[in-house]
C-alpha cells in the first residue's frame, strides 16, 4: 500500500492479492473455514482519494480507473456502489468504534476486478482504515486496526501488514511474513463470470489429509521458480469449477501457454499463470487477450 499526501487530500494505491497456496483444514462452528494459505500482493492497484467532508457525511463514489476524466475535472466511468461497499463499512466502523463525527469523501478508482478472488474490496477496506486513521487524526495503533480489519472481512488484515507475501491461517489471519528473494511475474485472467466467496466456500469440503504450505514457503524464500510453479495449489479450484464449468476452458487455454504453472486465486473466478519473466508475461497476455477468455492483466509481486 502506498500513501501520498497532496494538500488536504490523501491518495492511496492498494494492491490485489493472489493465493499461491490454499488448503481447507476444517469447517468452523461460526460458518467460516480454517485455512492455510499463502497470499502474495501484486502490482494491480486500486487508487483511493480521501478528502475530509465538512458536512460530516461519508460519501463514497466508485469509478472505472480506465475511464478518464470529464471536461469539468470530475472522474468519468462511475460504477454503482451500494451500502455493502467495504469502504463505506470500514469508514462507518471507524466512526462507531472511536466516536468521531468526522466525514469523508472517498473516490475509488477501480482496476482490481470484483468477484475474482483478488480481494480488491478487502484491499480498499484496508486502505480506508489506514487513510482515515491519518486523515481523522485517530492515532489508532496497528493492532487496533487489525482488530477492526477482521470484522470487515477475512482478507483485510493481510493488506494492513504491508507484506509482499504472508502465510495466513485461521480465517486468513497473517501469521508469518515471507521475504521473496526474487520478483515473480504473472498474467491474470478474470473470466466473464465472477464467483461469490460465500457460495464457493459453501460448496467446498475440508481436505481429509491436508497439504502443508511449508515446501512452497522454502521455495519462495529461495526463489526456486520451477518448484514454486509445482507447489501452486488451491483446494477451492475444483468446487469453483463445479459451480462454473466454463472455468475449465480458462484452464485449458492457460495450459496451452508458455507459463510455468497456473492456478485459480482464492475463491475465483480469476486465474493466473506464473511466468519466467515480465516479457513472457506480456507475450502470454497478448495471446490470452486474442483468445477472448476474459479481462487480462500483467502484474509483478510487490
Ligand atoms: O470474510 P469474508 O466476508 O470475505 O467471507 C465471505 C464468506 O466466505 C464468509 O461469509 C464465509 O461464508 C466464507 N469464508 C469461509 N472461510 C473463510 C473465509 C470466508 O467460509 N476462511
């Protein structure tokens, strides 16, 4: 997450994540699942602009980042955003838990596709906690922000750590930062159909003999690319493909590309290919774009 101050405005760039490994350990009594997962932040960013709103209101507007600007200087490409928007929820939670009456206008410029398993909404929520803590002068400690993060969603806490990669357990709480010894390059495809996290989890079964992320962690630390590619694993991939059979086509097309390995991220529907170099990622992206299997992005580990 990158934060810049421009006068009274705070601008935050906040990344997407990929799950390089995701195992389901057990279903919990609260309806969630205990996981072992490796999350990696990648350079596909949403940009959020925060300005104090003197009326005390919380106003959030979402825009397609690619849409440009109108003649009156306002952003074009407005997207619909309801009360369930995690930015609204994060701002409201901060107000409720601190008692502040201050308001904010947030413009969210979306690049991270929704319903993709890339945690764009969670990343925006983490950015909101950090930015409003500063803008509203709340002085909340990181650990207090982490507590609020877990109330907003399972993936929010990862983005607050600012880690490029982390091993996460439980609902998805980061337990160990991972230092990568080399950058990783990805091509990411968001198929036309998105998937709901809750629906995919409702359709999954805990694995009787769970795999461990440990070998992958060692390979990430030592930058062993071929072994990282072999260690990619997501226990939600099959349940997701049962719910959305067209995902099999995405996998087939990705398997025909010169990628080192491929996987679905989180609860989908986005898939990624791990590439040896940025040039290879760009080449594969051009081919996937012509194949017309969805929106295509190239991103590097942060
Ligand atoms: O935490 P978040 O709101 O992103 O989760 C959305 C839904 O995904 C949850 O309501 C739950 O049904 C499911 N989920 C789960 N186990 C997790 C994370 C999410 O079952 N570890």
